[in-house]
C-alpha cells in the first residue's frame, strides 16, 4: 500500500530526531520512546529497523544500541505487551500523530534543536500520562527521562516546548544529565577534538562540529611549553596562568566524563605538536582533526603548518572561530581609513563597515553525550604536565603560593556561569559608573574564564541580552579585547618592542630595588601596595587599579613598561599576551593609543577607595588610620601613628620616592627630548607621532596584493596633547603644562565643585539681599517725602486674635498684617 503524506511526514520527524541523537542532543532511549509515540506500536515494529538501517555503516555502535533497544522491547512476554499496548493507546488517544508532527515541526523550525529540557507539571500526579521505558514498565513523563515532557499530555508538552527555558537553565540541566550513549565498542573512524583554550561544553563549535560527523570523538589536550611560551620575551604562560590551566583542565575532564567521554593528555618532549598529532592519527586511525582557532601569531603559524601537513597526509583539519567576537585576521580598514587607528572607536567602525568574520548569533547548547571510540589512545596523567608544580624550600617543604587562589576561584565552567549570573543580577547595573571602585564588587571577574575559553564571548553577550542589561561600557570591554588581538596580529613583536621608534631611547631607570618594592607591594603608597598585594595573593585586580600601578611604575618610578608586562604575565590568572601587551604599550607611552591620563597614587585613591576599606583589607598594618589620612600615612602626626600601631619604615614601608611632581616633570622632559632628537617621526603639521605601518595595513590602504618593497610608510597616530605642548618648551614643569594629564580624584573634584557651588549660591544670595535692601530704602524715602507714616514691619511671633474682627478666620499666620478700617 503506498505511503500517505501523513506517513511521510512522520518519517521525516523520525529522521530529524535521529539527527539529534547523532549530535548528542537526544539519547537512544528517548529517541525510541518518541518513535513509539509518533508512529504507534505497530508502525514502530514494522518501520523502525529500516529507518535506522543507514547507521549500520555510518555509526555501527549507535545502530547496535538502537537494534538492541528495539529487540528488547518487542520480545517481551505477551501479557507485558498487552499492558504496554494499552498504555500506548492512551497516548495516541490524547494526541494524533499529525497534531504532534505539526507541533514538533514548529518547535524545530523555531529553535533548531530537538529537545529543550523539561519542567514540572502543574497537574496532580494521578492525572499524568505515562510512557514506556526499555524494561516494559510504565513511568511518569518528566524531564528526567530525557524526552522533554512537561505536562499531562503530549500535546501540552509540544505547546510548552515553544516557550523554551532560559539558556542558563538549559546549561544547568545539561550538567546534571545522565549519559545516554553507551560505552560499547565502535569500529567507525574516530574524530580528534584538539582541545586548547576552549575548556567548555557550552557554545563550543569544534565540539558540536565533531558530533555532527556522527563518529566517535577523542578529545585530546597536547601541551608544548616551548610553543606556548611564544618567541622573544613574550611570557605567554606565567605561573598563575599555568596553575589556572591545570585546574581548568581537571574540571573540563570531569565535565567530559559526565557525558560519557574522556580527555587524553599528551606532552611534547623534544619534538613538536605536529609530530605528536601525526603519531596520534596513526594510532587511532582518525581522518579528521577539529579545533577552535587561536590568534596569537606564533600559534596561528603553527596551526597553519599543522593543517597543511595533515592535509597532505589525507587528514582533514578544520578550525572554528569562537575565541573572540570577531576574527582578528578578518578585520579590514576598508571604507573607514587609518585615522584614529589604535582606538576602540576606530576598531568598532571597521567591524561595522566590514562585518565578515563576526561570530555573533545564538550560542550552541552543550551536548548531552559524546560517542566513544572502541579504544582510547595512551595518554599521561595531568600532573605529569607540571602545570601546577610548586617550588621547594631548601628543607624540602613545598611553597604553596596558590593557596589563596584556590580559595577564591572556582576553576570550572559552572563557576564561570555562576559568576556571570551573579554579575547580571547585581553588578551590571553599577558597572557603567562604578566599575572603577576597588572597594566594591562592581566588575564581572570573568576575564580568566574568557581567557581559557570556559565561557565564550558570544555566550556572555547573549546572556546579557537575555537579562535585558547591556551597558555600553561592558560591551566595549569585549571590543577592547578584540582590538588587542587585532593589534597583535598586525605587530607580532607587541609584547617587547615599542611601536613608536623614538620612545625606544627613553632614559629608563635601572633601580632594581624600586622594581622589587613595586612587585611586593612595599612602595609606601597604600593604594599601589594594596593593589600589588591583591595581585600576588589572588592573581587578579580590577582594571582601574591596573592603570594605577602601571602609571606609578612608568611615570613616577621611570621603570620600563616591559618589566610591568612581564610581572603581570607571571602573576595574573587572566594573563593575556594581546591585552597586556597593548595596555602596557599604551601605559608606557609608546602604543598606538596614548593614554590621555596619568593616575596619581593618592588622587586615584579618592576615586576608587574614598573610605579606605580596600586599603585596610590588603594593608592591614595601617588599618587603624583614619579615613582622611589612610592614603597618606606620612602626613599623620606621630601621636596618631602611635595610636594606630604604625611605625613608618618598620611596620609599614617609607615612600620609595617622595617628590612625585618632580619625577613626573622629568618623565615629560625625557619624552620631549627623544621626540626632538627623532624629528623624522613627528608630523610637523599636527605634532602627532609617526608610526611605521605593518605590511598588511599598507596593502589594504594602497589596494595592492603585496606592498611596494623596501619602502616604509609612516602614519600619524593619536598623541597626548601634553607631549605636543612640551615640545615647545622641553624644560616646562608638568604642573605648568596646560594639558597636564594627571587625573584628580573624583572625591577631590566633587569637593571643589561643591565649594564652587556654595560660593556661587552665596554670591547670588548676597546680590538678591542687596537688591531687597535698596528697594526698601527707596520706598522709605518715598513715604517720607510724601508725608506718609513709615511702613509698619510685619508682626513676628505667635499668631494672635484681632479684637476688630469677629469672623472664624481671625486667627492669622505669623508675620501677616491685619488691616482694619475705622
């Protein structure tokens, strides 16, 4: 008998559900239960095996699992089959297959996924429908059975699926999901999932791409310290960064094990990642390698070589873009130009003008399970990689410098989402105006999770959009991150080479004692010390305090910015080569975008810690000082220091430099000197610095496939106004420079504004008072000239009853004159 259109539609739904099983979004038991509810008992018996027959060659493991489920179900005793058939008839009575087909199609077209997760039913338990499990018993429909049941009928289930749960709730449900795919051996060719800085299940394009191939997946992490460190003095992976990576890998391994998979660890010893991958391909027989792209130039070069060499061996290697919101190698200045390059505004204009390479769109849901290979390759223990190795003292005891970091941070993907959710519920609403406060948790603290790929920038933006709170400043931070990677692709030597040629000859100090005091938080300036101690103990500080300590190192200690960059790379848990290099270049006065401000260590404290609570937390030795002087303990009277238990130079260090204004003036004079000595790198018309353009930008600007050989192209870039003005008078003091970039603290600024307001109010009040007195004198003179009696002054004091009025309104307010007629 020929098939009807309705039957064809039912099979189409079955095939669509089968694709969800292949992607890991549905388990085999749930798929079989849905087939029973859609096709019915008899049709499933007749048509299920032909429907899954193509899997016998593509995915033998899944095919054998589905066949075993089918045979176990349909070989039950006659009395059990009768009971099951009765139950199925009840399901088919409540919802016709055509109705379910239409609703499932609507859900699939809307969400693109076959399963949205479940909830609890509002009906009594005895009214809930049942479905059949593999053992032939009846169970209540619920989310735990993996078929997305939410109500007492299948029709209500499909209707409510249209109203999907939030993405965060689906992620939590996935984390608790029981493994659906079996561990039975599979002879299919496996896929290698090359894990790098993408330690997450949610919104992982490479992971989802491996599932769509319908083959066993082998996640593998390959560590090569030589390749990861980068060239020159990059210091791409410092101590704190490696420790976080160790903990994050351990958490990600647990996440994979929860969905039935495993993470293989390998280390490159004396060879290369390419050779290790080739050996792994030979051992496993894999013909496909998938990974999420990295954008550091030396890692991009390695990945390109790996892909090329594997392609020659007949192995496909595919990279997915998810680490940034924009692929930095796809950013173009076409239609925007080069003016303003280095600023985030220019970068965002380039992205809007040339949108290709943008990674926006709906994030990908986490898989519920991963198909496993018949045998796993031989790996090594995670501890063997040495990422969390602690130094030893001479007596053999361990120096556990990461103790506080372990207490403060949750290194898992779940910890990343918990911090994001907490931020979206509270801190995001204060972020625009108060993110610089060091004494309040107004930032997201998501930077280490973003760096290691435990949360994707796309997921972060999507959750912010779902929470209906997308502050512009918060979004610009992600643009700054993308800008940093774009600059690193243009200038691969960004971590150690000044971009502005004249500034390479600045007279930097070589005082190692000053550098050591800055690193240890013993400079004698409480805000700087508190920030550096927080960095050492927790591996993190907020962006405002990073600016403060950078300004102090460069502008006041005259130490080279490379020293600060290297220390940050070693101590920050979110140490990122691109971001740190760009920001330290800008702070060191030689990046593409000059900071138009300098943070004063005392004035800045008035902004970020006006009451001293942040300093008291990290500099406990001066916690008893009053709020007014806690940021300037050298101004405290001796009696006050004694009462607070502070002895400068003993319990708390003396200031390592005292005359900040003088040191700041010398810094400006040094900049003016090198700019005058290298006038060829200064634009005579605008006074801006000239920077040699990288070949890629020259090619775009000239519209050539290859730039003209040997010729250097110079571009005027953003230059601080005080530097331009200093050129006219190199010996000018910083205080007399009209464009002095030192910021005053907001509290000081507010106090000045308050004084100005009070002065203006008092002046206005005095003018009004003088005008009133003048009018009174004129009126008095006029009455005297006319022979009129003097004007009676209003009566003051309590109201009193008039003897000349008898009405009920005779009680008058104070100061009112009652006029009577005689």
